[in-house]
C-alpha cells in the first residue's frame, strides 16, 4: 500500500552500496546526495535510474539527473543542508511508448 496521507503504510528501506550491486528498479523514490560525483559516476547514476518504473521520483542535489527519460518537476534553490545550502532537483520518470523498448539497449 502507499502513503498519500490516507493512513496507508508503505515499505521504506535504505540501501547502501555500489550502483552496480544494488537493485532499485522497484523503488518509488530515490534520494541521491551526489554533489561531488564526477561525470562518469553521474552517468552511471542516470543509467541505474533508467530502470525505475514510470512515475518514480529521483531527488538529487547540485546537479539534475542527466537522462532524457526523466523530467524536472521542481528545482529548489538554497535548500539548507548540513554543509551549507544546495540546489535540489526533483525529477520524475517519463512514460515511454512501446516503440522505445525496441531501441533501448538490453540489460
């Protein structure tokens, strides 16, 4: 069941590990505090997030997720963090037509 203020419960888990080792394809929300990620790690994050289902939300700091499969829903500036302030991006996984499945690389 989902949250949404209706008194329902949802399962929350926190995963720590390598992007290549943790399966998060069923996640509804992914939070990644990756302000110090270099470009290869940002690209790996984007590829990992592309396995998320339609409507999943990815929250990143400093830089948005660089993927055409996500749309920026909100950009928040000067958000207080333990180290100062940051820009926070909320992005949502887009719905894609069936034709896209034929052109995306297979896992």
